[in-house]
């Protein structure tokens, strides 16, 4: 079984919020959840919440594979092992270029097109 986790971490006034959506391999939403944390760095909260979610998934669903897509951590694909999960970072929006084609929802601005053409 493959589970995809979409995690969105953001600051909201005096706290950090995490919106999590769990989707199975057929595209059916299994659960949605919003967690509130004290105002810490987003990266720290994203990492802590990901560890928590992996423990919950292992205990509840025992998936063979977890695709974890986060706006802060990037996309990490986990495979189940005897003692937990082994993860591999496949895409990070701030460090890497995507290996596969990403959808572009807006037309590029003229300045961007000129830079790409050079």
C-alpha cells in the first residue's frame, strides 16, 4: 500500500500551523488534520511533524511506501523497513531542479523568458 502525505507548514500570527492531508494510492483522501505549534522555525516544525506522522502511519496503516510532499522539506519517498522507514529526498524546491516535468500554472514573465533564452 502506498500513502501520500501532503504537508503544508505556515506561520499564522503567533503560532505555526501544519495542514496535513493523507491520500491513498487510488487518490481517495483518508484524513485531513490541522495541528498548531508554538512559533518555532518552520523547518524544525516540519521535521518534527513528519517524524510524528511516519510513526502514526506505521502504527495505523503499515504502508509499504510513503510519499511525503511538504512545502518546506520537499518531496521525500520512504520505503518500509523492519525498524521504520528509509527515506530518499527526490525533490527540494529551494535546492534542486526537478528531474521530471513540473506543471507551470502561470505564464512566465518577459524578464524570466529572456534569462532562460540566454
